C-alpha cells in the first residue's frame, strides 16, 4: 500500500474522480462510481470487493476508523488537501474518505418469479436510496428502475442506501411495458386514489411492488396492469412520501410471512 500526495486540482486522477461524482455520463463511460464515507467503504470491502483508488486528507490518515478501511484496501491511497476534499465532497462533514469502485456486473436476465421492487420514474436520490435500503432489509433481492428514475449508482443514492446496493441485483433504464407482462407472480402498485387496502391483500407469496413518481404517482400503464393498493390514512393527508409508502408495504409483507 503506497501513500501518494496529489496537490493540483488539475491532476488527471482528481479530474477523473470529480467526473464520477458529478456526471452520470462519466459513470456510464468508465463503469465506475464513487463511495463516500468509511461506512460505505467498509461495507464494500467486507464483501471481498476491491476499491480502485482511495482519496483522503493528511489530517485524516491516522484516524482509527479510516485505518480499518486501509487494512482491507490493497491499492494506493491518494492524499489531497482539505480545501480540495471539501470541494469534491457531497457530504461535507464526514471523515474524509472517497473511493472509486468498478460498477458490479449483474446477471443479464431479470428473474420474473422472485420478490421485486420496481421504481417508476422515482427521481429523488434520497427516496431511491431509502427504498433500496428498506427493500434489502425486507429481503427483496431484485430492483428494477425505469428510465427517468435517479441513477442507482450515483454517490447520492449510494449514500442514502447505506450499503443496501451491495446485496441487491439492480437493473436500470428498463421499459415497464417490456417486463410487466412477463411476471408470473402478483404485481401491486401503490396509489393514494384507490380504495383497496394494502392490509386486505395476501402477501405471503412472492410479489412485485411498483412505486411511482413523487409528484404524479404511478403511470396509467402501471395502474392498468397491476393491482392498485392504498395505505389507509385516517389522519387525512393526501399521500405519503414514496419511500415511506414503499417501506410500509414491504414490512406488511414481512409481517404476513413471519
């Protein structure tokens, strides 16, 4: 393990790092993304995955939490200034730790028989990451995102997911019309305007959950080709946040299967 000091913001490695943080096109081109924070890096490394390159600051080098990352990381450590790190960071206040990783290569085929979460045009990175975290906790292993949803492997979604990505099989930029007819199991879609209660459904067998856009909700196609369910809200609010609604659905499923 070698420690290398980088001083210029115009260094090629810094430019590459910045591109991966800021641009989805760069992540697609290089098939890489960035993990920020020791929690995510340790979660990744503990699955015997490799970090391509690791960036921190001189002041953080002796930190015990960062030392745990160093013990599992086999490659170079690049040290940059505090000012440059703050300019690159999307978190701002955490222990300096940015890691470039190669994007996982998932199976080419979707499994149409297992529990699945479909995100239809869910755009907020925090909502997407939270939904992945809840899905993983509920033992849902497969996540499908349609075009228009936030990029699953963006640093902000990774941060919100808190490591959930690493136990999921994820597919992106999928057309709902191409996959929905192929599922062999019940497909549910959440809708605040439908009267069928979530709690009246039998969720003891494998099923699919479709969660729609934060503002418009699920598309007409989803509502026409899936069984719409609503979460009772006796307090009278118009609708729940999509990440909250999804989490309630997942854990009603878990409750029924206990």
